[in-house]
C-alpha cells in the first residue's frame, strides 16, 4: 500500500488496543525540532538548557521560572504555548483523546496549527492502508483550508496555501517571488484535477498539496469524502454510519442536522427554521448529505432512526474550512449508561 504524508508524525506514534494513537516521546520531540522552538544562534543559555533537557526527557516538568529566565520574549511565549499543548497530549494519552477533549472542554490557548496537525495525524491513521488516491486527497480537507472554484457549476477545491504560493511565485519558488515583487505579473496558477485515469499521480506528489479535487455530485471526489467522514466517525466514536450526498433535503420530519463548517451550520439552521435564504448563500452550498446510523440504538432516543442531514459550504470569498470536529461533538448520540 502507498505510504503518504511522511512528515505528519504518524510513524512516530504507536497504536493502542483500540487502534488509537498513543503519544510517544518521539512525537513530542518532533515539536521541539520545529523552527518556533528549536534554538537559533541568538538563543540564550536558559533557552538552550530547557531545550536540551526536553530533548532528553520530553515529558520533563518545566517551571515558570525556567521560562522567565529566557531573554527573548517570543521564545518565552512559544515555550508556554508548546508546554501547555504537550501537557494536554501527555495527560490525554492518545492524540484522539486530546483532540476530542479540546472540543468538549475548550480549545483556548491551543493554536489552530496544532489542532490541524492532530487532525492530520489522526486522519492518516483512519485511512491507513488505503490505495485510493481520491480518499487521501479528500482527507486533506480535514486539516487544510481550500479555495473553491466553480467551473461550469462544478465545485473544484484546491489547497489554499499552495494556490497562494503559486500565485505569488509563478511556481518558481523564491526566484519567482523576486520576479513578481519586481512588478512582473505572476504566472497563471495551473493545478491538475484528479481524474480516475490519472489519480495515481497523487502518491508521488502527496505532500506537495498541489492536486485539485472535484466535489461534483455523483463524482468520485465527493464519494471519497463521504467514505473518509464515515471512517472518521467510527474511529473516534465507535459508531458505524453511512453518509451519502443529496441533491436536496425533502423531509417533513427533519429533526437533526450538522454543518461541516461555519457557513453550513448557519445555512442549515435557517433552512430548518424556514428562514429565507438568498441566492448568494445558496450558491455557497457545495453539497448536502444524509447520515444514517447503522445501529439506531446508538442515537439519542428522541431522534432514533431518523437521518442526520449534513452540509458543506464555501464562504462568499470562495474558501472552504471543513471542521471535522463538528461530526464528533454534534451528532445525536445516546447517553452513556
């Protein structure tokens, strides 16, 4: 099976009996080697001492006095944020428990970058063993913001960071940026849309984030996203669900819905309450979905056996920021006995 996203940190983790990702010293050390934390030539002795101690024992307690002794203010702030995150990881024991706990208890103080990194490493575990490049590309939506282009009505999504980089450099790296900064126009951004006959190219380019996914109804990209979201739910919650795209919601007994992003949540709320939704907002709707529990007894009694409707939207500016945590904290689960 293809390996992919080698820099995600997935291979630094271990599976526990439930298949979840146990936090290891190696995984924590990877954060210590990030540019925000790793010492530079100007780093003071106090900063170097703390970094060296943590590299030797990534779980070592570090008191505020040791942080306050660092000369650089940015270094002090970075260490406080990192150590707060590290302590959450260690206390939770697994990446999944840490991730889910943050959204149940509050994410205050945790940078979005750390949340996205956890989502990446977990979804890497969720689809481990897949040989479907469409699923791997669809899984990127769970941790990377996308730009959306409507081409003849078809929603095509491309990695936002990659699009902006290519628009800035014309695909020529720092040389291209110099050319653009000098006043020359950037080259047009051209990225390959995954097609069934060419999709294998994804594996060679998997960490370039430079392929485009077609989310048109009935096409392979949208189906792949459904399969990823199904696996995401069962991995975290142990609940097997079936998710299918819908052209519309036509249900007089609509009882529950979950937006997969902020815009989708607001849109579904208005549709459910029969509030008027203008054409501009409707154009932002990328897809509707129907989610059904395979075991209805896992649902809250008041809605047991009824479908859950989902929606995915872009912003008016054409951005898509999927929030996979919404499926974990907003589904109508039966109360634990």
